[in-house]
C-alpha cells in the first residue's frame, strides 16, 4: 500500500518515488485515519464506508456518549485491531475541534497510539 502524507493526506513522494508502507501497524494506522476522516456515503462504490457524520454526528441532540460510541465502534471494527485498550475524546468549543486519542492492540500484539483531530 502506498503511504499518505500525514498532514496533506496526498501520496507521499520522496526523491521522486512513491513511498510504500512497510509494516502492518503503519498500514493499520493509515487505514484508521482514512476511515475516521471519511464521510459515510462519500464514495459511490461503497456508500456504507466511513463515519456517519451527516447521518449521526452533525445532528442536533447527539450526545458526547453517542459520538464516542460511533468512533469506538469504527476503530474496533477495523481488521487487524485486536482490542481497544484506551479511548479518550475532547471537544474544544472555541475551535470546534473534536480530538480522539486511542491506544489499540493489534492482532500482532503491537500497541499503536492514534491521535486525530476531527
């Protein structure tokens, strides 16, 4: 799988060559980031993929517990995730940023830390 730049989300190019992912943990981290940033219904080939932002997240009356459950389920359901060890979220009203931090145990036994501003 080709590696994406962590800031721009474009393909990562180094010395005019596309950089490839070298470990399963790195692959899992990139897949999780893509999944959590992807809006459900955005891709016409699989309208069920992604987070239901318009359907459930951006809806008036959604609680913090609802949001946490959506993101926990999305993380735990990804292949190669063995266990969700820790999960915390934080919402900053002034910047309207929802931050997710999680520690994940992979099927290989590696602990991976995920931190993402949504």
